[in-house]
């Protein structure tokens, strides 16, 4: 899977852009807003159990299991998230906490509680695109990248997906030069994101399985592939529930050391 932008698939994609009808920027913005809502803001809150299988370039596997609790303060806006790890032993009771500041221009707040050290570690803005607990997912993949950080343009609207190109407004803040995202027209979920360094495709995020849960199109399996090192991580979600009326105190600093067991069962 070591492709560059000059491969036939990419050439066709960008060739289509030369003849595709031009959407107004307001229409492109509408696509992005709807995609963000579908991806990260389904319902008012939610819970899911997750399992990650991490596979390195030699085929060696590691597994991580955890529960995600999420509450929206505003659609496409501020959001709170807690991730409680249960397996394996070396990450058990580790907790990842996020306070998302989507439209304020302020960096999201992220913390990681390390039980072996009884330490709450703040994840700096500069570390948001680093490995999430040893996987090929980044911290930013889990909580979501704010759409305000990128400039989007239409590549193609042929076929079942919108294809958009995104360029970071602050290039020095990220490792990629741009990414290309395919958004399913039927449900506005992103189904594939290709990250580039110049003309080199080096990282890919895919929605492998999508089903409707409680009336919301939901990604049940996703995959991140490191095309430079040939490793990948599969993430599977189960026991998904929306609109469960999570109380505010679930998302407090106290929950890092004292998890809300009633909401994790």
C-alpha cells in the first residue's frame, strides 16, 4: 500500500477535480459541518465499548479494550469525553479525558491518567498527533480534529461520495501537507481519509463497517494504516448507546481516579 499521488487511483481522483462542477464555498462548508456532526455528535451523548487490535510490520499483535463516554455541550461545538481502559493489565485503569473547544480557537484540553504512577499527564497541543496508547490512531483521531483548523476545497462530487481536499491553516502544527477525505453522500460519514506529505501518501484512515444504531449511522469498525511502516490498527465498537443522559460529574477530574462504575457496566 505504498502509493503516491501519481498512482492511477490518485491520478483519476485529481483528474476528476479538473472537470467537476464547482460548489460554492458555502456548500463545501455545509458538507464539512454535516460530516463533523455525523462523525462526532450523534445524539446528545453516548457510550460504547471498544477494542483495538494493533498490528506491527512484523505481524505482532497487541489488544486494548476500553469504554468511551461522550457528552455534547453543543452540536458541532464543545464536547466532553472520557475513555476508560480495562485490558490488558499494563493499561488497565488508564483514563483519557478530553474537553473539546471546537469553535473558540482554543486548543482542546486532553489529559491521560497513569495509574501505576498515580499521575495525571496533560497532553500538549504539540502531542495531539502522536500515538494513542501505542496504536496507529492519534489522540486527535479519537476526539476529532476541529474543522476550523483546515481549509477545504471540492475535488469531486461524482459517484456516491463527496471528495474534498483539506490543507492545514497552520502547516507547522501538523506532520501532513494535506489530506483527501471521502464523505458518503447518503449519511455524511467520512469513509476514507488519505494523508499526504507533499505527493507521498503515508497514512490512511478508513471506516470499514457502518450500520445504523438507534437511528444514527455509526462506524462499527475503523482502521488506521501506517503506509510508511506497514503497521495498522483495527478498532471495533460494540454495545453502542445514544441519548443516555450522562450527568456532568462523569466528566470531572475526579473520574480520572474514581471512575463512574455505574456508567461503565
